[in-house]
């Protein structure tokens, strides 16, 4: 996963140790496809996409869409009412991908991603209801799983 993540996000890649820790979390779900993977988790009726990476040579071939559909189905089967994620506000391709799948902006995280040269980038929190009548916004309070910023806040889920 680390090598593919590095290819997808050269300025914000996670290392193998970071992935090992994330995969070991309760509720972790790792899905793979040729030239892509999605790492998420499903906890307390909510699903969170931690990262979605597709190798640059394989983009725009439906890999990310397929991974999203598989994760959404797994989350729904596990009783997840909604899926949420963070995406770089300036990542137009990823935002279009999520928008086409029904995700909408529900929050904003200023300076969430560390960029090259110490320049930070904002993230948008996107969400999509999976169950009829489920709110689009992630829950808050003690019952909600905390959103996990990327290791060192360096681009966990540029998602695209």
C-alpha cells in the first residue's frame, strides 16, 4: 500500500508503518484493485474513508468508482448509515468523483494537509447517506468515531 500511495501522492505519502497502524484499527477495511486501493473503517454506524489511491497511470478508468462502490456496500451491510471523508479542497478531480457518487460538503478543515515547502492546504469534509433517512452529516459527541487526521497531517485522504 505504501508504494502505491507514494505514487499517487508523492508529496504526502504514508509509510508502511502508518499503514500497519491504520489496518490494525478496529473496524478497518482495506480493499484493493489493480493499481488502486481504499482504506477505511466502519465503526458505530458510520464509515470513514481514510485514503483512496489510484496509480497515476491508471486514473480515469473507473478504479476509484469501483472501490467506492465496494466500500459503500460493505459499510451498508455492516449497518453504516453514512460515509464521510476529507478531501483536499483544491483536488477538483477527487471532488468530481465524490460528487458524482452523491457526496456533499458538510464541513471545512483549514490547513488540514501539509504540502510541499510547509504550505498547508484546506480539506473539505464530504458525506453521503447510505440508509434512507440517515443524516448526511457525521455524528458528533462521544458515540461518533473520531476523524483520524493523516499521520503527521500529511495528506491522508487526498482521495483521488
